[in-house]
C-alpha cells in the first residue's frame, strides 16, 4: 500500500526510535518536516540546525515509529532509516501498515512545580550528550543544586511534555534541558525538550512556551503520568465534596 499520500510538503512529523528488548528503555524522538513523499519513502528535514541529521546517530535499517496528523486524525506506522540526504535531511522507508490513533496520549494538569532548565547552547548531539551526563550524575546521587537553579513555575504538565514561562525571545525547535521535582520522593527527572509553540510576549518579557520531551527515561515519563493522574483524581474528588 502506498503511504506517501498521507504526507504533504511541510507537514510536521514525529519519529520515535524503536529499541530492542535488551536496550535501555528511554524515549528518543525527533521532529521533522516532510519535504518529499513517495509511495514507500519519506524525506524529512530536521529543525535543529544545519547539522541536525549529522548530530543524531542514525544507522541504516534503524527503526522508528512515525506519527503525524492527517485530516484531523492521528496516524502511526513504522519506518526504517535509509540515508542522510544532507546535513539536516534524512530519508525513511515505510515498513508496516498504518493505524489511526488518539492524538493525545497523556493526561495533563495545571500545577505549580519546581523546575530548573538550561537553554541549549550547542547542537543536537551536544544537548543529547549533556542529557546523558546529567542522568549519570542523578544516578550517582548528585545534589540537585549542582545541576541547575530550581524555581516554582506555573506549568501544564504531562508525560509527553509541558507548558511553562520562559524569558523572551523563545525560538521554535529551541532545545532545553528540563529538570523536574514532582514530589514523589523518587529523585529529580531530567529530560531533553524542544519548543513546539510560543505564546505572545507578556509582562516581564516572558513567553508561555510549549515543550515536547525528545529524550526522557520511560520510567520517569511513567512517574510524571502517575503524579498527573493522582492530582487529577484529587481534583475530581474535591469537586464531588
């Protein structure tokens, strides 16, 4: 079946690395924009700079889950990496039958959370390396104050990302390291996130910013989801009393 008809030029596409059973369980995703779609192949440009494709450890045959929206519905299918076509462009080969899915996979809640962040000063490869180094420090029991400065922010939190205020100017596809203390007594969560939408300039030169997690441990994603579900349950219970 030709799948290229579901992708148009400029369409936003999310790709998620598929790991084998014996590999680390982490979320590893990228955003791309369709530049060329054929019956069984898709070309994407990555928005993280002119060396974005070179900055990711692509290998021939590497499997990804491809997700996008089509006519108001979410769709998902598998694809394998074929080649880099430039420093920021890649080609994928479709592998499996597509399926239509719910576009929102995580519940969300508005909370005041302790958050720290580092705005990206390097390319994708450098930011991924920093994320891995921070995970190692967290596993080693580092004092959270050595990682970043934490502040309490009004956030909209979910397992897949969050909304929070950031000092202007904020740029689409900007990369940030996010550090979260979510009150479950299981330690700091660190994620690599990208900016996916930017609100208007507010008082104090602040912009409300939508972030999507590109890299986060699956167990940390589950922790966030559990805390969100717990808060929502308490809010629902309070509404009944």
